[in-house]
C-alpha cells in the first residue's frame, strides 16, 4: 500500500488557470506529488461543446493514467461542469472537480440567500453551480455572469491594471445591483484577480475561491481513502512535474510567476495520441 500512497495526484486544466488549484494543493498538502497537465494547444474550453470537452478530458485522463496517478483533480470549471460525472463512472480511482467544493462553501456562507457566480460562458450556462447550491438550499438565488475577458487579461499578467479594473467593474455591476453577499470565483484564473475583485465588491461580499476549497476536499479524500503520502524516503525527488500540449516555455514563465517556487521542467506532449 505504501508505494500506492507515494503515487502522484493528477491535476489537469485547459491551460494555466488550474495552476491556482495546484498552488493550493502545494500549500495545503505539501507531502503530495503532482503531475500537472495543461491543455494549452486547445484552450479555452469555455467556448467548446460538451462532447468536445468530454473527449479532451478522456484523452488527458488516459495520459495521466500512464503516469500511475492515485487520484485526479479536474482543475477546470468547464470540464468539471461538462465531463466530471461521466468520467467518474469510467474510473477506478478517486476523481474530484472544482465545482462542488466551491458550491458547498458558498451555500453555507450566504446570509441573504443571493450568490453571484462568475465564470466562462460554458460554466455559467451549464447551471451546475445553481444545481449544487439549490440541492443544499432551494431558496438560494444564484445569479451568473460570464466574464470571458478575464482569462486573456490574467494571462497577459494585467492583474492590477486599470483596464482590468474597468472590465471587472462592468461585469460585476449587475450582480452588485441585485444585492449578492457571496461571489464564487468560478474559473481557475479568477483567484489571481482576487484583490482587484475585493476592491470592487467591497468587504461586505464573501469571495469563495474554489481552488482553495478543492485542495481542502482533496486532503480529506486522501485521508478517507488511506492514500496520504507518508513521505518516507526522498520526498523531493521530482515532486512536481508539468506537461502541456503546446507552448511549454510560455507556460513555464506564467507558472513561475504564480507558484511558490520556480519549476524546472515543463514537457510538451502530443495529447491527441491518447
């Protein structure tokens, strides 16, 4: 059982956004090894059909299985919304997404029963957050707003730029007018805009970061399934590995700007082969 525990966690996303989830796993479960895959050749997923997102997700999972992962985290809201339930049935290892943990916490956090969710068009249109939140409490009103410009702005590094603040203000206006008291950052890029969003919505609105909540849920899952890494032997040996489907150098640059330490290696693979 021991070397099963030492196997890595597979984490995947449509690109770089899922690094916010990887970052929370590194902070909250430092013993665990991670194999990260970013589908940088086929990003974004937010504008793709459900069938396409499902096909991409299956290919990535086949690749992660070749790396002998013990559990998988779908660090992408769109793939969590479109593919997770389907894929779960096909796997014999635990898999979790980023939607349920965020929805659960938001449902508990709201006082006035009005929750805002910002994300890609696919995530917002799927109604998945609404579904999970209203399963906890059917009286809660969930108000969605697609924010497609946030992802390119984040990837451009304009995290505190006046242009980003202007765009965010426009997006969030309607949600604020409707009196939300809780806001879910329903795309893995958005936690990087947290301080800017905080300035816009003010202290009275609780910001829910599904990346953090997912890392906490993963920690509990590993404990429950007796899969925690006891970290015997050389824990540092290639603890984190990163793979992408395109633009490895660009990915590495972005990763190094947000992860707690510099990553040495990013490998490009042909995901279509899986």
